[in-house]
RNA sequence: CGGGGCGUGGCUCAGUUUGGCUAGAGCACUCGGUUCGGGACUGAGAGGUCGAGCGUUCAAAUCGCUCCGCCCCGACCA
């Protein structure tokens, strides 16, 4: 490709919209890979599109290698299908909805479980047709309330989503594990280091899920990592080994569990925080109970109702809303407003379930609470607390569940070692859906015994643009991008400088004959401009043909990001370039290796 | 959705507080000249409904109201 013909320009300054944002965003804009159209909506310019195509080719190769068959499903779906699975009602404004010309409800694809399952119920009759793996690369629309950081979080994006279809759970497990490894291969081939973490199933529903995370402070997810045993999880679902409460059975040095002591009401004027309470009464925060109030939208029968949720965790811990939401099977969860709290008889800052009417709410206590005797809790009266509240004696809950958040320093649920917390961007995920969709849509097959059974599904996604952005995030320096050869829009950046015109033209042709992908900077620009642009674009190998280089004995080869360059005789240049690219590819290939599966 | 910020040539911004000459600069772009290995210099140009609408005023980029868009923080988020 002759750069003089390239449809994009570099920017000397980053547009202000990229201020304070991700480095990947600034460089992709400046280097002319992407252009914004609206909030969270981007065009890929030729360079960006080529890089995305490279990623897609890697994805296709790895999907095909595990038996995937590519197809293509529509972006616009009749809403009826989404009504059948209920997600039409479960999902809020994030879903794009419109009507067609005759007034039929339509939706824009957020994902394709519904459509896949509809295909399955129409095509799959027999166990003999299973297992299957189908995938496509298709546009998704998710009307995210807050797009940010360039391509990292957008509203319209291309996603590879694959769907496994099996007759039994063993088959699902096999395909799930195949994806687990294939995903590592994909990311490694792109030069990106990721970790797999246990994750929440969220709106997908299902049984088990992993997310593939690129670790960066830019990430929006918090991950809990144990260096000792390798436990990894998204904070949303991270378990933790809970420390025993003071006075509880099993507390170190405690001869026997503390006996419940009588309730006692004490004045605690102006003390409405756990910290203040612990100081005021001179007890550890672990000896207190923290109350958190939320409004949950839950489905009762065929309608949604808002329920007041009274959550209780030990004072030294924080509530994990995802865990709580899952515990009460909430479609939606939001903090309760003060008037809603007062309406059930609780006093904000001084609340506990003691003495409240359990019919007005869902009381959920963390599973540590029943094992923690004599906690200080609110008296539901401003300025007063209760000493020695005991679960079971003074109040009970509708649910006892693990609802506290793991954080840095929490004990690992597997080995007890203090865990680390890191931020990460989710570049891929895999879900064991099970029969969530095939049941809802009646996608059944006949097994060997003639029994009708639902097909067992898995779904597996990778965001192409987000992956591109993460690679850009991982590979840039003060001068611009530094693409891994597998993702770079072109392998070679050939610079034609004064005195080297004829030789450069010849070399461009020769490299083309070798099948190399070359961006040929044939522009009539000053050398400084061309070098700056070359650094900005970040192609892995730069080849300079100039009077100076020719006088020095040939052409100059330089890897992006490496200071040193070397002169190669003109006659050997094409071969040397080819070898350099092979070397770069080989180095990247070293990254691809089996990764142990971790449930 | 809450809080904050911004909207002036393609890009970065000045001008808005205190209304008033013809709306400016740098970069980029076009043509010419000098340059030519790390974002040159110079001469001449082209390019703007000052986000939109309504209003106040003799007069609005500037003041008021309404709306729209974008960015940041939060809520949210396979």
C-alpha cells in the first residue's frame, strides 16, 4: 500500500476528547486507526480495520481448530424471540428497541443466544447431530449508559460469539475446556497476556463462567488474585475465607463459644458509622453488624415487584451487591432511598432487623452473622444501639448467604493466604449456559432412547475492538504504537527518502512478490515527518532506503521500539526483511502454550 | 440517571468575565520559492450558520431561557 494513497491522516495533537483517557485511545486516534462518530461509536479507518481483520483471522483459525463452523446471524431480531426467553423484559434501556414499518417490535442484537437457539430448535432433531460448535463475528449494540476509554468500552462493537451444542454435560465440559485453551491461544497470538478468572453469569444466566482479563489499572473490573495457590476471581463473585468473629466458635484462643448475653440498649448520640461506633463503644468493628438497604426488583409470578432488602454484614466487611443480587434473584438492585428505609421502620445509621416486621422486607444476613455472637447493632432509633444482638434469638433472616466482598488482604478461600486485588479489562468470556435458553425456546433433540431432551449450550465471546484496544494499550511508548507483528496492519513500513527513490520502488515490488504486507511511505514529505509518522503507526519493521543508507552499503532495517538498526545490502534486503518478519512471528509464537484448566 | 466540564475553520486553542471595529492564532490544507535523516523556513491563498432554537438589545461568539452533542467522576456494566 502506498501511503500517499492511504485514506487516513495522522494527527499532530490528540483531539481533546481523548484527554485523560487511555493511551490506546489517544494513539489510535492520532495514528489514524479510528475516528469517533458518537458516544461509544467508532469508525475503523483502513489501518484500524486491517488490524481488526488480523485479530479476526486469528480468532477464526483458533475457532476452526476446535471444530467451529462459521455462520452469520442477523443484527435485527423480532422482539418476539426475546419475549420468549423473557430477556425482552429483563433487560432495560441497554437494549436497542424499535418498530418496523408495520409496527412489529424489533430489537438490535446485544448477543445471539436467542437466535442461535431458534436455529437449534429448527435444525437439531437428533443426538446424532450433536455435538456442534457454531460461531460468527457480528455487530452488537449495547446502549451502555457510559461508554469510555475509546474502544475499550463502546456501544456498538464487533464480537466473536460461539455457541456449543451438546447432548450431555460431559460434552459441554469438553467444549468449554476447548474454548478455555483456544482463548488463551488467541490472546497469546495477539501478544496479549491475560488471566482467566471465575466470574458472575450476569444477564447470560447459566452455571459457570470465566472471564479473560487483561490486567491494567484502566480496567473496570476488580479481580481477586491469590499468588500462593493461583485462585483468581472477579471481585463480583470472589469468595473468601472468613475470619471467625470475636467470641465465636473457633476463634483462636477461645476455649468455648461465648454465651449469648442479654440485649442492652445504649445511647450512642451522633454515632452513625461503624468506625464511629467501634471507637465510641471501644469494641472491634468485627463485633458490630452493618446494615445496608437496597431495593430489589424481583419477579413474582409473571410480574416484577420492588422489594426492600435489608442486608446485614459484619461491621468490618463490605457488602458485595452482586452476591446479594444473586441471593435474592434480583433483576435489578439499587440503594434504597431514605424514605424507603424509614417506611419499614428502620432508622438510617441506627438500624438492625431486631424488632422490624419481616413481612415488609427480605432480610439477608451474611453467613458469618449466625456464627458471630453478641454483635452491636442499631436499635432502630436515632442515637441508640443494641449490645449483644444474636442471630436466631433476636431476629432471623429470610436468607443466610455469603454476601460480603473480598478485597485486597482477604484470606484466599482455597488456601487462606492474603489475596491481591488488581484491575482488569474483560477481553473474553466463556459461559456454561446449560439449558437456560434451550428450555425457554424448546430446543430439544431425541436421545438414543427416543427421549426428548433440551440441547445443552455454552456461549463464548470475544470483543474484537476491545481486544485491539488492549493490544494497543499493552504495546505503545512515548512515540506511538508498537504493534506485535500478528496484529500490525502491515508488517513492514518502507520509507522512501531522497536519493533512494529507485531502489525503494524496486524493493517495494520485491517485498510484494514475497507476499509481505508493506506500507510504502512514498510521500513527498521531509524525513522527520516520515519517521515521526512511522513511530506513530508502530509497524514492527521499518526499512529505510535513502542516499545515506545506500552510501553506507544498502538499506536500513530497524525494529519498532528497538534503538539499534542495521544496514543490509540492497540485493539481500528483501530476504532479510522476510527473515526479520519470520523471527518476529516466531518470537510471538513462543507465547502460545497449553494453560492448565482451573475451574 | 446524579455531579462536574466543554462546544469558535480538519486538529489544538484565544476571544465570552465587562455585549460594540472586518471573528483571530498555531498546526494541517492549496499554489510558488528555499530546504531535505527525527513533525523546516518563507510568500500568497482557501476554509467558520461561533452546537441549535427562542429571547433581551440599536447591536450577541459574548447576556437569559430551552434543547442537543461530547468528555470526565459516580451510579451502571456478559
